[in-house]
């Protein structure tokens, strides 16, 4: 069964570009444009990895991360925060919420591809 990546971002370009990289590597891809949809998909589909933006409508990436890491069925999902907010405090807050990794936009497709393989293979 193919590993699954859930991409959560309110920017269509980011959804498509991250999704393209993951699909190109053979992973299944799910997409959400807001925090509520991201949580619903994560709870129903149990992706292996989530790539989550901080600034999203309804619930931000911090809330999504906190809620998933607090849930018994979802705490094992590997969460990568991918954000344009590259300040030290944003990174600290991401890790405090339970994120496993922090990346900044614009992202390197090569680096993302490498990290997906390291986490999923």
C-alpha cells in the first residue's frame, strides 16, 4: 500500500507544487485548504506525513498540529510545518505544538523529496 502525504495550505500553488513532488515520488496525496478540512482528513484517512502551513483559514497550523498530536489515533502522523514565517519564534512554536520538522517557503523540491524518502521509506 502506498504511503500517503496530506498537504494543508490555503495557497493553491503550494498545494499543487508539494502534491506534485509527492506524487512524482509515488506517494498518495490528499489536500486540504483549511485547518478544519485538514483535521477531518487526517482523522479519517490517517496519512503517514502531513505538510502543514501555519497561516490557514478556520484553524491555523499550530492548532492542527496540537489537536493531532493530542489524539491517540493521530499522534503518530509525522508533521512537517511548511511556512513563509521563518522567524526563530515560529520554529519554536511549531516544535512546542508537536511538529516533527520545520521548513520555510519557498521550499526546495529536492530537499522535500529527500525528506519524504527519509521519513517514509
